[in-house]
């Protein structure tokens, strides 16, 4: 295409790619909010807030298959 700028040609993405981006951002947002919630709970029971955030990070990881 002669008259089309290069940045318009590169920006064509499918619907599935957009949904993946939205899913990723939603997942990260929920993990962040859950970390803040767990930090507040730990603060209420007189533990350091970082313990709640660490627990959230550990509990949200998927176990990997060793091969």
C-alpha cells in the first residue's frame, strides 16, 4: 500500500490479542488489590504489611512441572 503510513499498518491487531491484553491488566490489578488487602489484614493482627504482600505473591503462583 503506497499511501498508508507504516504505523497504521503495524497497529492492526486481532480481537483476541486485545482480549489478552485486557485479561493481563485485569489479572495484575486484582493481584495488586489482593496484596493491599492482605497487607491491611496483617497490619490488623500486628504483623508487618510486607508479609501479606509476600503471601499474596506466593499464593498466586502456579506450580511448575519439573521435567
